[in-house]
C-alpha cells in the first residue's frame, strides 16, 4: 500500500517528491554518522568507513519512517512553494493595445 502511495506521489509531484526523500535520507544518514562518531573514537580509515557503514544500516532501518515522512511533507512543501511563486501576469491585460 505504501508503495502505491509513493508511486502516486511521484507521479503527482515528480522531482519534488524525490528531492524531499533524498533530503530526508541525507539528514538521517549524516545524523546517524555524527551520533555514532560522538560515541566512538576512530583514527583509521577503516574505522571511519565503519562509521558510515553503520550509519547507512541505521538509515536503512528507518526507511519506512522516511517514506511516511516523504508522503506527509511533499504535499505540504508543494503547497508552500505554490504560494510563494508569483502569479504570472496576464499578457492581455497589461500588454500594449493596437
């Protein structure tokens, strides 16, 4: 059911839905990496790769929540962006008359 809703969301909002999902993914991934790093002191490259690997696994576990957040936030963000967009002027109303 979530998969259908996500497909419908992508069909309706296109790139915006994808950008929202990717932004949420990036924030969650970096947040997990920082949280893990704060608890572990790592000096080797393998250790740093391990932090990002653990952060990716933790982010993957949150995927259903991220999908739900995308489903909830995308329509709200689209509405906000539509309100902020200036209305296109009517070419016939202000244009030169012949």
